[in-house]
C-alpha cells in the first residue's frame, strides 16, 4: 500500500473523536461545551470523572497505537530506520487527526494520549517507563497537565541516556515532542505557578464543573 494512503488512513484514524462520542452517547453532553472545551482525556476526567476519562484515554491511546501499525502494510522492510521513520510519520498523522479531527469539526484535544499510544507501538519499554512517570506524578499531584509535562521531558532523557536509541530521527522526535508538549501547556504552567490549576477528581464520582485543560 502506498505511503501517502497510509498517512491519510492514519489521520482518519486519529480523527475518531473518542471524547465527543463518549460524552454525547453515554452522558448526553458535548464535552467541548464544558470545562476547557478540549475533546481530550484531561477534560473528560475533570468533567465526567475517572471512569469516562479512563475510557477516553484508552481510546485515544489506541488510535496512536494502531496508526503506527499501519506501517506493516507498506513495502518497507520491517526493520531499519526507514521503517521507523514511516512509523513516526503515521503516528504524527494520528496525533494531528486527534487535534484537528475531520469527524468533529476539527475541534479536538491536545493529543497527549494518542502520542503515548504511538510511542507504545514503536518502543514499548520506553512507553512503560513514561506511563510510570505519568501516573506517579498524577498520584502525587492530581495534575494531569504536570504529569504530561514530566513524562514528555522524561521521553528524550530515556531515549538519549537510558535506552540509547541509535536512530537520529527517533532522537529528534523525542526532543521535539518534549518541546512541543511544554509549549502547548504554557497556560497550564502559568496556572501551576499561580496555584490555580484544577486537579483531576480521581476515584470520585463524576461532577460537572467548569475549568480549563
């Protein structure tokens, strides 16, 4: 199958609006009309609680995971840097689809869970390490934004110094990911510094509340 077609399919897969479908079909609301207005796991956690948030997070992760696996349908050898480059492009196409979903008026989320699913598909051991960082910070602070930022910063550190991945494209991708996640969370960083960032209501019943992702 042609690479261009695979990238289009990855984008369409990433465009599946998990948070919108769960919020509308299960809870009768559009998650984009509440809280931060983002159609992502963080806003779902905050507005609808841990059950809905976990479902959305898993769905968004699955999009990134499956998008990367589309590389198996290419004519490239299943090993080597060209194949990994294709995996990265497909994963990023899914992330872009999540942020700008064609199935939901191009109004999506920030793509953190989809990005994680992508990493899980490419390098599971790195992904497991990142999820440990994420949930440790989430357990300690209840801040999804801070947990995402810490995991993103840990990503290039793991690639460069712990797992020592040799592929230049993957190293650059890890560094760019950390930079972009921090950049897209600048509002959250300001709220964290000012002490008014909203916490996620883990292990509690859902409740409708206003806030920002």
